[in-house]
C-alpha cells in the first residue's frame, strides 16, 4: 500500500557479529513474567536481605509502568514530545521471537496499538489520551534520597534478590560476574569505498536497552560510541531506534511507528558493539546507510557548506520496493490537492493524510552504501531548499511532480512549463518553474557532495533532463560557492528567470559569468 503513496525524484564491549540473525515481522510474545522492579517485589527483597533494617527503608514508587492507546498520529507526537521512550509491546513478557513490531490482538489492525512506557510517579498524563497504569515500580537509581538515607543497603544485591524471588534468577549474570555493568560500546558500518574501507561510526542514532521496566537510552556520537547512564545486573535486550539526535527519524515499522527499530537481541550488561556491512541484514543496512548519509549532510550544512539545514522533526521513509525517491514535505505543511492524490493513488489516498512523510528513499535498485548516500543527499538538498521556500512554493512543486507522473507514464519531471497541463494552469506552471530550479539545485549539490566523498568526476546528465544541472556545476567550477548559489534560492524565487535575476543582483561583479553560463546552456 505504502509503495503507492508519493513519488517525486527518479534520482538515478561484547562484539555482536553481523552474521547474527535479525528477525523481522511481528514480535511473538512468550509467557508473562513477574516484574522484579515492582514496589512489592523490591520490598520483599529488602526484607529478605536486611530483615532488621527493612522497616527503616522507605520503598515508594519512583516510576509507573503504563501503556497508552493513541487514537491518531498526533497523539503519538504528543507522547514523543514529552520525551517518552515508547515500546509497542509489553516489557514483562518473555520474547519468544524477535521482530520489528508488535500489534496487540485486541486492537483493530487499522488502529495504532498500545504503546508501553515507564514514566515518573508524578507524571502529568495528557488529557484526552487513553492510558492504563500497569504497575508501580521502584528503580533505585531514580531515588537518590532513599539511597542517601540508607547507605548500608547494597541496592545491587537487592536487585539480584528481587530477580531470585520472582523466578527470574536465570536472567542474572553468573556470580563470578555479579558486579553491575554500565552498557557502552560502538555501532559502526562498513562503506567499502570510503575511509579506506575501515569501520565508521553510525552517528546520532539511539541505542536502547532494557530489562523489564528498567530502561536506558543513549545517542551515539559522531564516531558511533555510546554509554548508558544506568547499570544492569542481568543481560539487557538491545535495540537501535532510528530517531536521530540531528532532528530526523527513519520509518516505518509496520505502518504506525514513527521511527524504525532493529533489535540486536540480548547482550551483556557491559554493552555490545555492532558493525553493519552491505552483506548484513538488509533492513538494518538500509536504515544505517540512510541514517549516516542524512547525518553527514546535516552536519556539513553548518560545518562547511554554510546552507540551511532541513527542518527539524524530518520524517524519512525507506521504501525498498521503489526505485524513485521523493521529498514531498507533507509533515511540514505541503498541501496536495485530494483530487490529484486520488488520481495517482486511488483508494489509498487517505494514507497520505494520516501518515505524512517528508521524504521517501527508494532502494529497489542499487544496494550499496554509495548508492543510498547519493539518493539521500539529493533529497536532503531538496529539504534545505524547502527551508528557504516553505510550503507555499512546495505545494505547486509536488502537485506538478504528481501530475507529471500520472500523465507522462511514470516520468516525474514532465516536460517543464511547456507541458500541456502546466501551460494552462497557474498552479502547475509555477510548479514546473520550481521543478526546474529545485532539481538543478538538488542534482548539483548532491552530486558535488558525492564526488567529494568518493572521488571521480561530476556526472554527465541525461539529455532527457529538460532542466540543466550543468549550469550550477559550471558556476561552481568558476568560483561560485555552493552557499552563494543557495543564497539565491528563496520564497520569491519560483522559476529559472527569477533565479537568474537573483544571482545577478546578489553578485553584480559576476553578472557576466551568470549570463554567459545560462546562455551557453540555452537558458
């Protein structure tokens, strides 16, 4: 279904080994387990270990184990904005088989499933959002007052005793390794054509681990290193959550989860390392490749390109069954006429209005990191352009692309202002103009970044492209900075004529070069 939504651009520790099987599909739950972190079970453990001191130790709830039932994507956004780490399956069940997602059988397939979280005891629940408190829990790291008032209580031993009393002793590390560990490690990937083929960090991605309701999360830094803020006595379950601290998320799991998750399985309390390769699990590879390409692009916007970064909260979808990629920016306000969408996607049009992607990356052709890098930075260049124009110019741009695809047999760029539908309708005429400068910019910037990363020459563009990215490449080779070209884009620059005029007005001393270049390419 989602393959039909939007098409735009046709841009041609302990080591966890990459051979470890990563399961997809729906998670299968085993039996329900007794949670050792409930207030009652921690009290039992304290009484068992310290019978003469238990009455002087105040075990009160530090956290609530809850589940929410969001009715809409907006409800999910509310929970995310509150900073909650959400899981779509319960935390107190044995996992019989790992997977990408879980959907509660009591919830209709077309509805968002229960979302499980651990919140502070004084959490202010959002009004109008259905929720249920499942347990009141005690996590000693969250109760500095009690820890300070009872310095002779070994909370590591209390935790282990609670596991024993609840029948979960087998989950603990052996006695010889009884000391609690703080998970840390490194997540890397291999891009054979970059950095001499050495591992490079998976940057800015969330690493999450949990044992029952004890959850720790951390973001990897540039080189892929992470360190949690909590310690564990038992083996946590590790997951990569593709919600990046640079301001984008990569979806989707099933259909309703904003950020995709790849589960790495159980690891030691000291942490896990993982190196992703092109021969690794396909979903994990694609997610990390898009993640690093987007992170690299955003970091370069401020480090050396000096151009606008894409908007925050950017939603990227990976569609492995399409070759085309797109940047419709629907989540950020682009409005597409319902009749145009319906003409393209038919009965699936409602999906567009409910699950709004900003960007889609098609990966059906080409499976290398270099391929995915090129497609991603091309689309990110569009997102930077959107930051300058806003949705008022992006709306006709996307409408023109969709109309072209429908009428021209899958050709997303159409024939420009001379297209039959574009020449007679103001919306599509403006969209054709935006297509010309938007694709010139994205082809040029994306290909120049790709050349810097992998070497070689700028590509020779197909004669079928009625817009001419070579114009910007020629200006760049003769001294124009990419930031200077980008500066000429804006909310009042909607076709090649206004773009050329803006370049000349911004850089009058090089007006001759601008005119000469445009003329040389018939523009």
